[in-house]
């Protein structure tokens, strides 16, 4: 927490006309954010000593300045803390089904496994979670169950994607109401907005919510890509905490980081994760983490601790899995693998269908 500058202290000392109680209030209030209450208590106790209105007014102004400064410092502290929640290994969790209904027992097991494996945060109802193929009621229950199972051991992020801004706002507000820690909002798909339209979309979602927002750029799914300048502009909004990017242009990672260093940059492409980190990335929202949560966590830990040799060795192991994850549309292959591991049933929602026999055979051959 920032310490009150000494020059400010001398000014207030003069203003308060040597009233020892108020000088003590200033000193105490600068130590820690919890001391704001102590400051107020001292001020209240010292009020009988105030004998003229002018001195009283000065003391009141000084108190407001003191408390405002500390509240500002507290807000800065929490901004850093919130941004720190959205980095590292984040799994884009699948949604398990059984007889075309959400398999909540399997969902709970997957969440427990991810947390036990060290995953930093969990994304539900994203594209890997077939979010666009879930009813509003199913989404609400998935969010509620995920929050209940996680018990604050890992942040729960909710995919809130829609090509219609009004609907995106509704999804975000609902996730916030249910207690999610953050939301992932993709650039509007299919309608192909201009860059100014994308900025307006995120600005409106931000304006009508109070929850941390992660921007998501996926040109392959959206038919439009968020330009670097667009990302930088949107990042000026105070609750835009991170950016998930599936753009293959890794060079722009360094550029974005140089322009908005506070923005957490998250890889949206498992195959290029190491390159993304080298260019300045802070983590990933990962599909392969569904299958290898421990390895993904270890890769990131190795990178951030400077153990490049270990990171590269882990990267080689993950490359084998990554090579089969997108043989067909995501999440078809990852659900097949999880089924082979005995963690879920091999069910998807139409128009998605289970892995073809050719892809299934290829996966078996590669992964053994």
C-alpha cells in the first residue's frame, strides 16, 4: 500500500494547527488500508477539542483528503488483485452430457480434478463447453454448480458470447448475479462488425455490468479479428482485465503488452502457447488443459520461474496431444479423449457429432 508522501504530511500538520489527535490520525491512516476506521475513531474522539468553526472546517477537509487517498490506494490494490486472478493455467472446460442432459456429477468431478491439478481458473460455458448449445436454464445451473464446487479455490469465469450486444449484456449480468468471478466476451460473430462496432459492443457490455471482463478474439469463429488498436482502446475500460487471443500473429503480443502492460494476455491457441509466452503472454485459456492439467500448469510454472529446459520438455509432450485436438471441430476430439480416460460420456449437442471413426483411430494411434 502506498505511503502518504511526507510533503503532504507537513501540509496537513500545518493545516491542523498542531492538534495532536489529528496528526496521529494522519500518521495512522497512512500505514494500512484497515486504518481508515482507526482514523475515523480518532477524529470522532478528538471533536470536543475543536473550538472554532474555521479550524473545524480545515480538519474536515483534511480528513476527507486522508480517507480519499487511502480509499484510492485500496482500490488500486484490489485492481491488481483482480487482474492477478486471470493469469496462468485456465481451462476451457467441456460440458459433459448424458442422454442429452448436462451430466452434473461428471461436471463436479472435472472441476475437482482441475483444482486438485493446480489449474488457476476455470472457464465454463465457453465454445469448448458448447455454450451456444445450452439453454439459459442449463447455463444458470452450470454456473451455480461450478461456483459451489469450486468454493473460491479457483475463480469461475463464464463464457458470455453473443453477436447481439443486448443479449451479451444480459448474459454478463446474469453471470454476475449468480456470483461468477469474471466473464469471457467474444467479439461479435457472423455479423462482421467494423472495429468501431467491436469497441462499441465491449463498451456497452462494460457500461451495463460491474464484473471483470476478458476480451476474446477468435477470427476463425467470428469472421472478424480485433485489430491491435481496437484491443488497446477497449483495454482503457477499467474492468477489462485480460485479453484471450487466438490470432496466429504472435508478434502483436509484445506490441499490446508494451501499450497496455496492466492487461493480462492469454493464449487462445494451445499449439503456440510457448511462443505466446515468449512474446509476453501471461497464461492461457486452454483446451488441452482438459486432458493434461498438471502438464499445462507445470509448463507455465517452469516458464515463469525461468526453467526454460523443463518448459521445452513439457512442451514436447503436450505437442503430441495438441496434434490431435483439432482434427475435427473443437470440442469433438477432446471429448472423445476424456471419454477414453473414463471421465465423461462421448456425447455432444447437435449440430456437433462424436468423433468420426477415422479421427478416433488417429487419436488412439497417437496417444496410445
